C-alpha cells in the first residue's frame, strides 16, 4: 500500500477553483494509456520566434509521443529539409529534435529560415508550429565625431543616443567614464527611445562624459557611444517659461498595442521651473490594479491590456507659469487567441463525436483545417466526417476514421496552430490509479480520492464506502468526471476504505483506497513582539501541538529567509535565542511547524532599540553679540523616538574642558536660539535623548567669542563680621569667570558706621573674597556693600547689608539671682538681665552652672561635675530639671555672647527635699529547701533620702497560675538578707520588694521561686491527692505542665492523674531548632523538676513523659529564660587582653605611687588638688573641663566607683523608675527647652571642674569590671 498525502490547505476557495479548472482540462483532453494504439501528439517544441546565439550550436526541439512511436521529418522554408545531406545537422535518437553544429564550422546565418516538424505513425501525423530561426545581432555604433554642446543655464537639452539596430533590441542606459549611472530626476530623465532629456540645464550639468550604453542581453555584450561633452554657461538672469513637450510632438498622437502586452505611453516636457506630469484617461478611469508609473511619472504603463483599454489618454505638463497637454489615441489589436481549442477525441466504433476550434482576435482570425498535416480540402474523403466552419462533426466512426487534425487560426498579427487526434478504439474499463492507495488528510479540509480510469466507450463510475456500503450520493460528496471523489470537509468519521467501480459495455474494474484523518497542527504559544536594547539578548518561544502519528519539524525564519549562520543564533527545542543583539537583527521572526500534511506559522517582530546616535553637522548662524542660532542634524534614533535634545556649552576662556548645561528642546526641533553672556569663548555640543537613555555628545561646534561688557551681577553672600574686638571682616562669594563679563575683574568694597554721619569708605581690591577693616570700635553696626567691576565698567549698584565689628566678652554678671525649689527634682532660677551695652556682642542667652556638693563635714573631697543649662535669648528665669532628691546644690549665672561668657554671678546654694527611692539593685532567692527560701538584696542605687524600711510581700501560686493570700512584712533598713521559713513544699511563690523613705515607697522589684523536696524524706509520701472526692482516671494523663524560668535554669511542674509508682522524665529543646529533644530522668515519682544549664534569653519547648508500660507524653509548654545579667560582664576578667590591660594599669599606678612617696619624703609639695584626689569620695563624680559649647549635656554617673555588692547594667543605662524627674519629662532629650513660664528651654553640657569634695564613705576598692566601666 502506498501513501498519498493531501497538499496543505491554502484556502478552500482557491483550492476548489484550481481543482475545477484541472478537472475540466482532464475531461476535455482525455489521456490514452501509452500501451494502446494512438496517433502522435507533439509534447514539446521550440518557440515560434526563436532567436539563437550565433556562437553556439543551434537546437530546434520537436518531441512527440504515440503508439507505435512516431517518425519525424522537417521542412525548411516550406520544402523538405534533408538532414542526411548536411553533415552539420543531425537528429537526436527517438526524437525529432535537430542539432546544428556551427561552433567549429558553419555560420548561423546559413540556417536562418522557417522550420516545421512532422511526427507520423500509422494512425496519423502531427505537425509543429512554424519555427522562425534568427541569429541575434549586436552591431557596433557607427563612428561619429561629436562636438561639445554649449548651452545657457535654464535652457532645455536632448542628448541623442540612436543605438544600432540589434536582434533583439538592446537595453539603453547612460553612464560616465567611471561606469557610474548618471543620476536622473524630474528635471533629467531618459526617454523610451534612449535619448537623455533635460527639462532645463544647470551649471552642475557641465561634464565631458555623457556616454550612452547599449546592452545586448542575448550575446551578453555592451556597446558604447562616443562621449558627449556639455558646457553650461551661467547667466545673471534667466527667463522662466511655461512647459513645452519635447516628446511626443504636437497636440495628438496615436499608439497601437497588442492584447496582453504592456502599453507604454510617454510624455517628456521642458520648462522652467521643471514641469510635473499628470495622466488621465479621457473617456474613462485608469485601471487601478494594472496602472504603474515610471521615470518620475513621465511614463505610463498599463499591463495586460485588452480591447477595453482602447481610448484616449491625456498627459498634462504643468509648472507655475502654465501647462501643456497632449492626447494619445490608443488602439488595442489582438493576435488570435483561443476560445475553444480542439481536444483529442477517443471514440468507440459506431459512436459520434465533435472537434471544435474557436478563436478570437482583432481583426477576427480566419479558421482553416488540416488533416495529418495536409489541408483538409486536399485530404482523402472520409464519409464519417463533415466540416461546418470551425467545427468537424463525426458520425458512425470506424477504425479507419483515426487521424490527426490541425486547426489554424490566423490574422495579420499572428496565428494559432493546434493538433487534435481522433482515435477509434474498443477497450474495456481499466483503472489507472494504483491499487490500495492510502490517503492522509487533515481534519476539516477537503479530501480528494483519485480513481483515474480509461475505457472506450467511456465508462461510468460509482463510489462505495466500506465493504457493505451503499453507493455514495452527491448530497455529501462531489463526483468529478475524471473519477475523483471529493469530500469537501473531511471529518474523523470520514476515515475508512472507499471503493470506486467503473463499467462500460465491454467490462468492469474496481479499486480500493484508504482515508486517514489527522489532527491539525496548531501553535498553542506564539512568539511575542519584543523590544530589546542593542547588545542584549532575546528569546522567542513557539509551542506546537500536532497529531501524535505525524512527525513535525520546527523551523525559524528571519524575514521569511533562513536564519543567519551566526553563533549568536541558537535554537533549543521550541525556543529561538539571539545573543548580543545588533541592528541587523531588527526583523520579523517566524516559526514554521511542518508535518507531511500541513504547515502552520506564527510571526513576531523584534524591534532593536538603543540610545540615539549623537547628532552631527552642528552649525552656528545669526551670530549676534548676545545670541546665536545653533542647528544640527539628528543621528539615528535607533527605533526609539528622540524626545529631547540637550544643549551644553564650554567656556574655553575661563573653564576649558568643562561642559555646562545650557538648555533643552523637544526632539522634533533641530534649531535653537541661544542667549549668550559677554566675554565667553563659546563652543556647543548636543546630546539626544530617547526612552533608552542619552546619546554620546556630538562633536563640538566651532568657537564663538562674545564681546566684553560690564558685569551684570554683584558678589553674593556678603557679610560683615568682626573676628577681633577692633576689626570688621567683610567677606563675599566672588563671581565666577563666566559672570565676569570682561577682563580685569575687581571688587569695590565700601563701608560706614550705621548710626553715624560718616561718608562711605571704599577700596578696590583684586579678585579676592575678603577684606579686613582695622581699628573699629567694639561691636558697632556697619553698612557694607561690595560692587563688581572690570575693564569695561561697573556692575549695577549693589545691595547694602548690615554687619558688626568684632565682639568682646561681656563685662557684667547677672544680678539678683535667687532659686525657688519646686520639688525634689526641679528648681526654678530667676535673675536680673545685664545692661545691653555691657554684653558687647550678640546676646546668645544666659548660662546656669550648677553642681551637687556633699556635707561639708566630710573629710575627703573630690572633683565636682558642673552641669550647664543655657537659655537662649534675653531670658530672666529658667527651670533646672533632673535634680537629685535630698541633695545640696550650688549655682551661678553668666551672660553669653558670640565671643564667650561673661563673669559669673554670686553663687547661690539650695537643697532638694527627700524623694522616693529607686528599686533595690537586685533581689535573688538562694538555698531553696522544703519549707524555706533565703532572700538577698542590695539597697537602691538612688535612695533619694534616708531609708526607713523595706517592704516584702509574697504569695503562693498554684498549678493553675492562681495567686494565693498575700503576706506583708516590714524589714529594717539596715538588712540585706532574710530567711523565710514554714513555707509549703514544692510551691511556687511570687515576691514583691521595695524600699521606703519619709517621702514614700519606691519602685518595687519582683521575683519568683519554688521550694524543693527532700527526696529522702519524701520516700513513701505520696503527692497531694487531686481531690478528696475524685477518683483517679483509668487512663493516666499528665496535664498542666508549667515552667518558671530564671536566667539559666527553670523549675518544671505538672499534674499527674493515674496509677502510682510512675517514673517521669522531662524533655526540652530550643524552640525553632532542629536539634533532638534532651531527656532528663526525674528521681522517683515527684511532679516537679529543675532544668539547669540553659541559655539566657532563649525560648524553650518542654514536655513531660512517663516511662515503662504506661508510657505517655504530656502536651508541650514553652518558656523563655531571663536575659543575661550585667554581672556576666565579669567573664571578661578571664580574657587575656583584659588581664594584660589591668596589669599595665596596676604597674603604672605603682610607679606613680613610688614617685609621690619619694617626693613626699623629700619634703616636696604638690598641689592641693592632688591631695584631694588621693582621698576622693567614691560618690563624688570625676570632673573634666569643658569647652563651654552650647547645647550639650553629660552625666558622669557611669564613672562612679560602685558600692559594695552593687551591679550596673553593662550598657550603663538608668531605668526610668530610678528617677521620676527625668529630663524626658521636660523636653526632647538633651535638646529640650523651657518657655518663659518655667518650662525647660536649656541645654546640657557636661562641663566638670575640680572642687573640694567630701570624704569617702567606703574604703572598699571597686571590682575589676566596674573599674573597666569607669575607663569606658
């Protein structure tokens, strides 16, 4: 079985139309199998007008078929051509083709003539057309001497070509000596006759090498005319003129053309200005789809002309001075053409038939008949034949009626010759299509099942589907005369076996064909439009779905051609990848999916974009003193429209090589007028901008230097500020060189006292930015101005500013200073302002220095830290926040100006009352036993008065986290530990602990702890029952798992319900980690357990389980260990670097002590302050000198040596509860301020001074950690 594939579907209508035409041809030209007797049929012959190359052998073709095979003979010029007598001529074997060998000897001209071939066998003779043999000719130009043509500018000119006559006619074109085609335009063009027409000449038309070339394609030769020289003389004036036709001449002309040829009409006009040409049809419209213009509309071409195109055509040449018209009358003639050509006729004995030969033409052709190459009038009579004009009627034919008939239709423009045989046969049906052909068709497309047959008489045909199918009917199928069965729309159910049966009176034949229906190929994901920047990469995807029984191939095309053989292109399955994209890749890319049955495609465009190319050809025009016009040509926008142009300038005189922004214009603008400044050497460049980015800058324009002028601007930022009490420093921002407007830039500096009657004092200085006026009185207002000038003149009058000569320190201290204590942490200070003249500068405000002092009865003294609050402006009072309760303070007030502080006021002393204490430093619970807990604590870091007592409150917490009764204990103020006894075993307690002064209770600290169980004493003792009236559940369970966590340990407790003598275990793991659960065994059957060695500040998961046969696990609980205590910093004492540092410090102190000891023994003296330092009170903070700047606050509490057992957080922060009167309550941190109503407006500054200090209350040395804290 062979496979026959239906062609891919183009379009149903086109396919059906082509099919019907094909079937009609087959039906009318019935093919007789070559194994049957039949007359000759000419199947191939040379063209009627056969132009040969005289340098090659001549081959005149004549091929024919027939049974028996035909013999061939030739005539030349109407007489028999005996090829045996000419040794140069031979006939090919089994063919009538003649080969004339003239390449070695002989001439082509000797074999010119009219040849005709005859193919003959026993059934008849067929003849070929008359074949006219002519050798091609390419003659040379006749030699001629051409004089130079001299002509005035604006006149018309025609340069004649007059090529030699050739066969076929040559192709004409004009070139110069360099073989470059001469440019043509509306003004200069070549006519159909080959002449070169100038509507008007210009000086640039002057040249000596106007050369006309004739190309003879048949012989591949080019002939050249002698060069023509043209000289155009320029004139100052020339006269414009209306159009005049150079060709054709006159107002009318006539043109005759043959049907189906190309009608070419031409009008070339001269005139000044150059005329334009327009065409119209006088009696109708120009055919839309067949009309074309050439030669700048000077030539009108209409293709495939017919008799309907006859008529009058008008060309109009027009310029601004007038127009001229010419009418061409067109007549379309026609050589003969077939209406019905005669077709071969196969008849069985006794049948009737008809041969029809109908042709048309203009004039109408005459019809003549020949039989076997002889005019039918001269042929033997045949009683079965009757001639009726263009028709021959046959009746009751016999085998002797077989013959070949020729029909000749001719008129003055040509002839048609057709052979048609009459073959009388008696043959049973036979099927010519191969048996069991298998057809494959795409669903929903036409299926054509062939059943070509032959028989005489012509058989009838029927189609069946399946082995038991009935005859197919025309309501679903289309039956063609050649036997083909058409299924217009093949569906899945159309598949199967079809049988065709043909019959005539001599017999019957049948054949089976098989139809398979396949799914169509579809592109389910098409490539998409892409926009990619040059140098990038892009990927196109094309996903195809097809019938699984078919093999598909996917091909990518670029602009319907093959992909470039470039490594940048790669195809991977259904993807096309293009790397390093360039401009050449901008194209349409198509994926084509092919199977043996169908083809589908999808396309997408790749648009390659990039930043624009830089503009070029910058030109400066309209050069004026203060403006210039800049124009440029944009570079390639690279497929992304230019949105803007940026213009930059360079000042080569003042800032060479530096480009500045000038302006920008829209992307549609290529010219801009630029405003210029004087005395600048300008150069410009242009940058194009699109959506991708900026182009490179263009090449710089030519330089343009503007003339100098006086300055237009004066210096800015003029100030007059004294640096010393007796001077005035005048400063300004100098002009840039661009703004100088001319050479010799200088500044005129002027000044005078504001409140005096003095005249202006002026001085001209060079191009500087400062001038100092000496000998001025202290802090006096001055009027100041600075004016620019250059060699051309002065700038406009400058603006006057007010300055002051230098400041000096204030002379007077504030008076009448008194303090009002508001509460234990806040005091209000009042003072009288100083006289304005005593300030001797800009009043910045008042500054309060205050410090805390101890009881004067203390022996030891140490440095005192002075705190500073500054109140801006002319204030007379201020608030002192953040004071320590129960403290002794001293303060003074000073006035401040821009130079510094004035003298201090008389010191004022005040005391703050007691306040509530801070929370105890810590509370820890140690040594838990069965019924007791030991509590230890440290006093508050800030007692804020005299401690009167401690209060301890505690209460038990049951397993459901409910609080029990609260116990309240008062503890003496001098105690630091307490043992609580008679507590319940295995019970968690919560403790609340705080200190008290006479002012009240301080902040409390809380803690929780659990009493433990003595396992020895608990042997045999059962945990408390769940409830007296409850029965243990049959299914044991563990519930209410709770955890009480500290820093590194946690107490776990739970409730158990179930059988006795159960062994528990506790498992724990860090929450969120992937570690294994860590298991701890609980001794005995107790319902609590302590986990140790935990990480501080970590979340843990915990669960409780029972071991043995009754093994089960509780639900999980989660707890967090407490954060690492500050005391963990002690760990650094084990670090090597810290030990080394401490050793170095100890060695340094030892050396200092030895030196002091030696000096003391020698009777040497040292400053009192050093003595005071040797016995410093640890509660007195070390002081440092401050620079007196405003707005800073520093508290040196972190530098105090700690008392015994004290703990300080590692970050040395103070909790809010430690001080109720924090600075935060009075403003935004250290920058807070008070208003005049007493709210805080001051700023802190950590200034320290060395003053007498009280004695040391503790002789205990600080720990290494706290010593380290004092260093940092």
